């Protein structure tokens, strides 16, 4: 292309300069039309400039008819750049499209990895956790909360797979379906629950004494911070010791929650194995007006050191 071509003629002679150089309008003249030229020094007054009449009126440098090749050689750099910009624009557009595809692919891979191993969103299906969680709330579950030797703690809101505890007779999903579910590419289904941990392995939980309060290792638990208004701690009396490696879980809306109390006579006694816990629900993300963190209630601090997870009573 002529964009970066130095200002010389095709035969290598220096391009005309000064007033003898062709103007832009001469370069773009129609084929066969000679551009206007300055009068030759030897031409007769009144004669047509550049007409070739007389021995002294030969065409001066740059004033003769311009061929197509010469016009290309004398083209203004700006006109050549327009062509190059057009081709570069197409290449640049294709490169930009490829970059966008790579960026999109990387984002999808990162999202899947985060969804599979770090945090996952879940929808709350029922009112069993009201008024902490409302039906339709989207919670973000921290899957790394217990990944490095940690254990669920009393007061944590956890999401878990109920197969083997709440659903003892249901078959485990196939390997492919389980992989897709863990990667967030398939819905969790109706085997996943969200409840609050009341007791951990080794805890003795009783309800309810003359004071109407639930006790963990003999310590009354103040549940006013999360218990649904008007609900009793439990309408079903019980006295259980949580097996090691398992959790006793209950909903905050006790009168509307099917939880560990409802599975006392089933295999596992209603306690949830720790290895079935998907993660800890740490945040409410949606609706935006309800966005908040789900902190552990301070009342559970009164039970610390009373037993559970190998603690001495």
C-alpha cells in the first residue's frame, strides 16, 4: 500500500515540491482529465498553460497529464491510511471478538470453580426458618467454612443434604447428577435443607422444662433473638444425646418446621451427619432490601465449654 511510501515517483526521482507539486484535487481528477498547471516560464502570454505549443512550452515537472499509476504514487498519505484503517479495523474487530470469547470462557470456568468449591447460592423454599429467612430468599453458602478441619458450631445456619437423616430411604443421586449439582449446573432438588444447629456431637439437649426453655448440657438457651414470634421452643418434648459426628438441627419457625424432632424414631434419630453439610449460610443476597449477614446469635456463647466436639463437661 502507498500509506507509508516516501514521497517519490515510481521511477525513483524526487517528488515535485513547492508550487509545481500536484494538488489533492489533481490526484483525484477523473481519468483522462489533465490537471491545471502553472504557466510555463517560456509560454506566450495568453496561451493555454501546459498545451505543448511551441518549443519552449513543454510540460514542466509535475504539470503533464497524470496516469493512474502516477496518481497512486502521488496520493496524499491520508487517502492511503483510510484503506489501511479499514483493513486494520476488521482485523481489530476479530481480535476483540476473540478476546471477548476468551474472557467469557475464563469467567465461566472461574464461576464454576467458585460455585463448586467456595460459595454457592441457594433459594429458601419454605417458611421453616422465618423470621430469619423468608421463602424465596437467596442465601450465599460458604462451602469452605468447615473445609479445613473445622466443625459446624451451635447457632450456625447450615445447608445440608438430608439423605440418610431426614430422607433415610432415598437413593443417592448418580455420579453425573451429583457432579452437576455440586458444580451448580443442576438444581439441588428437594433433598437439601436449611436449618440452625442447636447441638453438636456429645451434647445433651432437652425440651422443655418448667421454664419452657430448651436446654443444652443443662444450660437454658435464650432463643429470643431468632425464634419466630409466638412460637414455643418445641411442642414436642424430647431428651437426646447427639451422636459424635452428627448435628441436632431445628428451624427458627418451630411450629412450621420439620426438623430433627420429627425424625427421632427413624434411623439416625434425626441427627444430621456432619459430612452431609454443604456449607454455612453466611449472607442473604436477595431480595436486596433483605440483604444481610447471618451472624451466630450471642446466646450460644453461654454454652461454650459445656461439651460437644470432645469438650470436657
